[in-house]
């Protein structure tokens, strides 16, 4: 039983290898890039709009509304980063409907990379809103004794982001594989549907947690 797409290797040269995780990750990025380009090339501001534009506006408006509900006062500023996180994770999980596809989010390397993006984005947004000194001072609140604990908290929640998404995706794949072996007809169909739902929920949770972390880092600057 494969635990992740890392186990599927298409090409290897020494310590360099091309596995399914890398291939499907770049394929998803290419799909999202070309898809967004095709949908947005003929945008209309009038009453007559394409179905793709209507769908895009629903998705963008929904993501922007969720960002605002987290507490970020200018959600459009964070829409590019948080929206990309959601769409990537959601697409990675949604494409499991295609036979032979292995979601890159089932690999710890992919989820760790996404979590590191969040780890880098939080201080960048925090410094942009509060300034460098004010943001660094927040690590020593409410007392300087909390400095090491706040740093550990920052790192541990990044690890939790990566492991949570990886664990949920891996466990879902393992359960589906077991049911496919035991009952190859009925249960796998139900589990596949539940897997798609779980994938969407995981995409939502991952992006919302990222928004919560950014909101905490920028609170001082936005309140000011």
C-alpha cells in the first residue's frame, strides 16, 4: 500500500528524482495558472457575463467574505495569498475523481511547503501593517518572559498545519484502499464522495487557519 505519491517515481538520476508528488504539483499549478488566465481574459462589467465569470465571482466573493469574517479588515489585500492556498488544496483534493491521480497534499513534503509559505507570510504581513519594531515587540507580550514561548508557538503551529493536512489526506486514502480490498463495489463509491467532501473541508480549514494567524499578526496595525 502506498502511503503517498512520493512512492511513485517516474525518473531518477542519482539523488535527483521525479515522483508523482512533484509532477502533480506542477501540473496543478499549470492548470490553475492557465485556467485563471482563460477565465479572466474576457471579463465583462455589464449584465451579460459568461458562466465561467459568474462561477469565478462566486468563488472570489465567497473567499473574500470568509477572510473578512476572520477579522481582517481589508480582505482584498490578502485575497491573492489565501485564495491561492484554498484553490490549490481544494483542486489537489478534488482531482482525486480521476483514476490514477494521487493528491500531492497526501505528501508531507507538499503540506510542509504550504505551511512554510504561511510561516513566511505571517511576519511579512505583520511587519507591513505594524512596522518591524512593533511586530517584533509583539513576541515579548505580555512580558519579555513569553518571548521563547511565543517563538515556539509560532513554529509549532506551522508544524501542526503541515501534519494536520497530511494526516487527514493520508488516513482518507488508507481507509479507501482498505474498503476497496474488502468490498470493491459499494463502499468505495461512498467513501470517494466523503473523501471529496473531506478534501474541501481540509482546504477551507487550512486557508482559514492561515487567515487567523495573519489576523493575529496584523491586528495592531489594522486597529491603528
